[in-house]
C-alpha cells in the first residue's frame, strides 16, 4: 500500500478502516506528532540543548484507551484488532525546523534561563469525520528562581519574560487583609475556582461544589467568565478540540452565577451541554473536559481606587490549587507587597492564601476596568495530564482570604 | 542485540559510527496498564512507550536528540537529529573505564493486566464491605526495559517493573484522602492492608475545632514521610550546608543497586555501575551522586544520573531512596508521644520555601494524647526548617512501605520531636 501524500487521504483511509474493524468498534483514532527543542542558557549563551520528537497513536473504545509510541502498521493493527495488511501507513508531517533561540535570548536579558519550544500536530478520526487539530506553537521560559512563562509563537511585540522574584523581608502578613490580585493571580484563582469546578466530568460525578452545592454558590460581584479556545493569542487555543468538535467560546459564569459547563462528548450527552472542550494531555491520555483560555470580565473600577482600599498586592503565585474534598482554594504567593494608601510599601516574604469557596464567592468585591492577557496558570495538570492554558483577567479586590 | 529494542538502537549506532565521534545510544521500551474506578465506572488504559535517544561528543561539540518508536527509522532519525543539533560544549560522556553493571537482586515479574483486573475488583469489593465513601481507585502495573550502548563497546540492559495502587476514599465525617502504595507485586494481603489504611480513621472522634498553632511531637505515616524525605533532599540541595546538628536516628541512602527499596538498577542513566549513596547517616550529611559532567570528572561523585524517560537527557536525581527502619512499631511510637499529631495521609503537595530553607507539608492529622486518638482534622500543616528536621528525628518505625514519586522512596513511620503544627 503506497503512503498517502495528503493528510486528508490518510484520514479518509483510517475512516474506511474504522468501518472494517471488529466489534466493539473504536470511537476514534488519535494520531499525534510533537516536537520539542530545549536550551539552557547563561548570559545569552547556550550551554546545553536538545531536541525530541514523539509520535503516537491511540485507539479509544468505550471505557478503554490503547495507545502506543510506535506507529508502525503491526502495532496499529494490534491496537485496532485488525490485520496489519488492512492498516494504511500512518501519515505524520515533518515538524518545522528547530528555531534559533537567539531571536528570543535578546529579550530575556542576562542570567540563566531554560527555553522550551513545543510544536504539535494531531488528528482525530471518527467514523463520520476526520480532522486535523491545529494548536499554536508555544515557547516556555523558565528563570533560575523557578518562575515560568508560557507564550504563543510568534511572540507578541509586547511580550515580556517573567520578572525576578522580589524576596521580601520582615514579617509575613497575618489574618484576612483586603487583597488586590494582579491579573495573573486573579487568572489563577478563577481557573481553579470557576474553571475546574465546571469541568463536565466533575459536574457529572456530582463533585463540583459550584454546580452541585446547596444553596448554589454565587459570586457577590457579577462577573462573567467564558472559556474561549478561539483566542489564538493565548496558549490554550484550538480550532477543533481533541475529539474533533469545533472549539467555541463557552460561557461558564454570567452575572456571577454558573451558566454552563465544559464538556467532552461523553459528558455532553449526560449533562445536555454542547461538546467541544475535550483535551488530551498527550497520546497516552484519554480526552477529558478541560479549560482552554478563561476570559474574565466585570463592571470595572479604576485600578488606583482598588489599590487605595487594599492592604496587600499579590503579583505572582508559585502554585494554585482547589481542594475538592474541602472546597478550599489555595494560592502559594511568590511575590507580594504591602500597600499603604494606594502606594507600594515594602515587598513581602512568600506566604499562602486560602479560603473556602463560599468565602471566595462572597469576598470578590471589585474588579478593575483594565484587563490583561496572561499565560497563567500556563500548564494545567489534572490526573497527571498537562495541557496548556491561558487567561485574560482584570485585577480583583478580595476580602476573606486567610494568610497562613 | 536480541531485545526488541534492537532495530532502533542498531540503526542509531550505525549512523553515529559513520560520524566517528564519541557516542551513546539509550533505548527504552515499556508497557503500562491502568485500571481506574471512578463515578461507578471502570476505565482502562494500556500504553506502550518506546523510544531511542542519542548523545554524542567530539571536536569540541556535543549533541542530544530523542525520537519515539522501536523501528530502525526512529534510531536513524535520533542519530541524525543529534548530529544536526550539535553545539559547542564540553564532552558530557563518561569514559569507557567508568561504565559497567552492578549485581541487583532478582525481581518478580511485573504483574500482568489480568492480575491488575482481579486485584482491582477484589480491592473494590473489600472497600465496599467497609461502608467507605470510595471516590477513586487506581491500579497501575507496568514494566520497562532499557538498553544503553556506547560506541566504545559498553552494552547493558536494565529492567524495572511493579505496581502502584491509589485509593481516594473517605470514612465518617472526614473528607476524602488518598492512600498510595508502590509494590513489586500484587497480593491479597496487600489489598487487606490498603483497606485497613483507608478505614483506619473511621472510628476516630468527630471533628473538633482547627488545631491551634504550636510545637508538638509528630509521627509521620510512611506515605507522608516519603514526601517529606524528597522535600528535605530538595532543600539540602539548594545551598551549601554549614555544620549542623543531625540526629543519629537518620539512616537515609540512595540504594541505587538495592538490595532494599523499590527500584534497584544495575547502572545509572549514563552506564556507571550502581552503588549505595549515603545521604544522611551517623549524624552526618553525605553527598548525593551526580551526573558525570556535574561531578566534574571525579569518579566518587558520579553515578547519580536518572533518565525520566527516553526523551530526557540524564539528570542528577535520587533513584531508590531508602530510610532505615527501626525495631519499634508505629503504635509504640505513637504511645511515646505525650501530646502529638499523627499525620496519616497527604492533603496536598509539599510547599518549599527555598529562600528561607523551610517547607510546609499539609496532611490529614490525628491528635494523640499518650497514644490515644482524641481529635482528627482533615488538613493540618507541618512547618519546619531544614535544620530543625535534621535535628528533631527521634526514631523510625518497623513498618516500611514504598511510594513511587519523583523517585522510588521506601520509608517506615518517622517520629519527630517538637515540630510546628498549625
């Protein structure tokens, strides 16, 4: 059998094969090729580098995923439970040439950095359809202090590398001060509390405190939150999700109240919601409902007004988490400063913020008129599978988060 | 080469030999079967992972590239990509004279998918019979086989395998917590022990108020201790250590060649024979083993390379951490605490504050008075500096268990005196 010369021909051949495979017939076949280049640099000079190409194929049946890094016809025949003679050659396109990191090093400045370039080609074949799944190429930049930034390529003209952590001195704050969260931190909070709570698998299992709580939690501030994979300036963008459903903006919160869920085909069927939010952490991970880019909007106040009210300003977090068991959100603060009458007072040492969901809902008091696109939280992990995500969020003024 | 990794490795070697430079080919093939119960349904994943990586050095340049697959084309592509992406730098490859294989204890065959299925069902039935709120059960079994070949004639193979079990369940009024075990083989007694670990908090007194922050004696269950040991090593690796007070109860080593621990292997990620690396024992801090390049060519410091996957270059990391066990049961250790906390399961990730040399470990905590449970709280936080942890270890229990985290960790319960809980 000759190798197909176009992706469309290859996908059509696999569609044909799906019809011929024995029962239980696969729901879909997923093909993936990724390329990654990494560089460690010091003062503008590359000290170490490497390149990796990963291929893979996955066959999904109800409740089962069989996957392989080997994409030869014998392996694929085994996954499909079909004769290798029936299996068409796998078409995987050549990755683009490895970029020259010098074009990025100029904007990073001196110091030690690790750069990772990531490119992915993927396709999904179902009995009635076959689609190539486009996603932007990404650049991940990591500073020596562990700060990371994820950016869509080509880099935007106003892209800036992560700022170094300001190591504050003196005592950490205590109690429940009024806190101003910078857009990157607000994005992490909304991602954890709103995004994860409204992922269809959690909602369907009755584990979402935002969708199944009684009384149903509602934000005091009438925020609108939308999951938008069509924002191609953000890392979570896709034209089709990883089941081949076109990506569309999904309203999750309207006027501070839950208004929708993120669903893959399975959860869409049981929640009566539109599919289109299925994402895979890689070829060995099944598709699950996942966040793409979360866009947060609200009736904004001038930022100087918010600053005058707040006692602390948090500008970066190391990590954020939402503990479903206790419905508690945790923010591990990397950089923050004390505020005095709207002016920066002193940098603070790192600390932790936490609050139950109900407190967060009540405590979001105001947001800024200005918003900022951020690559926070960057990589989102769920059950060990990581997908790139982005956000566009305002500054948020919060009451009730406890330091400690 | 008679292993199934042959075609990829042989093609890579042939390609690199033509380039007439120092080179090394690493190929790994493995299989994992994952059985997961959640929301009343079983889900199965079967994954074959395979790939080949090439490192080369010569003429003042070096290169690294990896490609997925087991066919000759994968090996050829990896070799060509490594040659094409070579860049100026020192030779990272250890000399041939350094390479070899240590003897490691024989291992049982990794559990097959069928064994994972029957174990999973047996575990689910046993948990159901105890009226626990089970949110998730995960049983993962797998094996891997690695082949390392150099252009200077070294060839070695390393096999690994085992199983990992995680149960997320709740009993009584407590929120769900996770019990995690890594084992070489699945067995009926293991299922019973897991059920006891999950159900162990069921008869505890109801929740009272959150604990006031203060200094307490703290007993860590093995799976909590495993997280603490890795975090402690991270802190120890952050900055040079001054002279410190170190408790004689410490007996921590990276037992890379066994015989103890979950993951003994005959050589490290660069082909240097495995050895035991003492990290913390006899009241002294040892030096962790490093990659050949980071060791600066000092043989005694090398042998610490780990490859996280075929696509990752060797990096300095512990491989098979083992904390020496004591002769006292965890019940006796608990009885030795006048007023303390027993941290039974993790309730989130460990947070490191490297700048301040401190860590925060959240865990499900049981308040003990003279060994009796008087209160349970779903999330207490242990806060400690590196120096305090080194000094405050009082004793280790006789109940070692293994966890598969960033490294394999085998540790018994650990009793510390006067750590901050809040």
